[in-house]
C-alpha cells in the first residue's frame, strides 16, 4: 500500500472559494425581422413595442441575400430590419420573449404562412444570444421548448462570430451596431443615459 | 471609438421609420420628414423620440 495522499495546499473550510450563484445583469433586447410586406412589418413593430416598450434603435430595411429559405413562405424580395429596445430585460426571460414573438408571428400569418419572421436575441457585455425552438449540438436548452444559441462572443474589443453563426449576424454593420449598443448598455446598467 | 459613417447611414427614424442622415459634424442624425435631430452623445446615437430636438 502506498503512502497516504498529502495535498500540497490545505484549504480552510470556512474560507472556501466556491462561487455563490447570482443573477447576471439585465441585457439589451435586440430583435431582427424578416418580411416582404412593409405594412405587416410596421404592424409587427407596433405589437412588439406594446409588449417590450419603445425602441431605441431601428435600422432601415435592407436586403436579405443569404438564403431563399423564407421565400416559399413569404415570397421573394425578403427584407431585413433590426431593432433594439430601451428597457433592459432579465436574462432569464429569453424563453418568454421568444414565445411572445412566436405568438406575434402567428397572429400576423396569412393562410398558415408567416408574413414576418421575428428573431429575438439578448445582448450582454459578454455575448449575444439568440432564442430558437430548434435543437442543435451547440444550443443549450432553457425551458418551454426554447433553446439558447450562443451567436457572438465579446472578445478583444468586439463581438465575434462562432463557427455556427449565421451569415447575417456576421455583417460588419450589425457587429458595429452591437458595439454601440454595448456602450449604451453599460450606461443603462448604471441607471442612466449618455449625458449631454 | 467613433461610430462608423456606414452604421450611422443604416439607422432609421423611430418615429416615421424613414431614413436619417448624419449632420456634417457627425453630432446628430437628422430625419428630414419628422424635422427631428437625434443627438450623438459619447459616440452613442440617442434614437429616442422624447430626446430628439426639433430642427426648427
């Protein structure tokens, strides 16, 4: 039989370095929309604002050339718009947000086809996470059928894509926008807006 | 880090959802339709209708 194990460092039980779980800071809600009919999109924006409060950023509608996946449902000429919302949200609410945006997609459907695709995500200082109902290897299950997709990580001064990040979330303009929103988020977490 | 001109050009007016353009000093984004100027403070565009200044 060998000698008894002798640890190199003894840890006093009263001074354990075990972490104490705590809620993270609230995040910024960022929602991206895909649509063909601008009238439907304006209605989607109105319904989203009614639930989540006023927008504090809105992009002009732009083209969406990355896939024809949505054409079958919405028709061709799909456009993309991005909005961010003033009121910060608790990170635990991501599944609830996704379920509510799913409901709006359904309300605005015509003859069973979606007229607007709504993708909510949360921006924190560390990362940007999308909510999805689809399971996949890199997605973490939250609850109520909703998964979290780690889409971008903040490293060395910018949000950076991962191997599975969708092409439209790699766009330089979107990454730039998230950088600006991150600055604003830090102000807001201190309970203020940038000063005059 | 200053905001890129390209980013400023893709933002929209939260009131009319129409285009905004940076002023010549890059200190505000102007909506010609609504006659509003959204200030840029500490490199952050403040795209809130309540905080916007009328152009006139």
